[in-house]
C-alpha cells in the first residue's frame, strides 16, 4: 500500500514538473514574440527618423544598400524595396543587453504614386516595412505609410498615414 502511494505521488510530481516546464517555455516564447513585435515598430520609427533627414526621398528610393546580417538578407522583401535601416536592438535600446536581435527597415514608393517610376516619389508618400529578427529565428513585421508635405520648397514634418502588423 505504501509503495503504491509513493508511486502515485511520484507520478504526480513528475507530471507537475512537466507542466511547470511547459508553462515556463510558453511564457518565454510569448515574451520573445512581444519583444520582437515592439522592436519591429521601433524599426519603423527609426526609419522615419532617417527619412526626416533626407532632403529628397528620391535619393533614398535609388539607394542600393546591402544587408550585413545574413538573417536580414534572407528576409529582404526584394523588388522595389530599399534597405534604409539595419542595426542591433541593443544599439538603440540603451539597456546594454545584447540578445542578438536585429532591426531592419525597407522603404518603397507607394502604389498611389501615378508617375510609374518606383525610384521617384511624386506625391510625398512612401511605404515602410519594419523587421525584428531574434537570435532563435523568431521574427516580426510591421508596415506603415508615411507622408511629407513641402512648403516653399522646404520639407515639412513626416506624418504617419497608416500602420499595421504584418503576419
């Protein structure tokens, strides 16, 4: 009887250990996914800051910057998309921890631009894609459309027209 009780308690203990370790793994994956989602939004924000310093967006659309991190190169959307940002999350987060996460952002002319030239912006609108890639292979994408008006030939502030998560 005592031996049966010990066996049952041992089985319950082993089952509880499995449940606890599974819950811990789920929580870690959830945290990593949320972290990458926010990091992809940060990539969009950093790309917007880069665009704000560009006198002409046509120069950005004609740039041919290559990705340095192979994970970013593999995720590149290709086509008319131009890389405008690539950096480690730790370089911009200020927390000093390097978890191996990389941020990247690409820019392209928007589809409503009637000039038919993907390397020329004629309506002051661009589309951005932001990416965050984790060391374990996780990734998250965000996208935005931004606009900038000119007054007397001087570029104004950048406005966000839309933002959404890409799945």
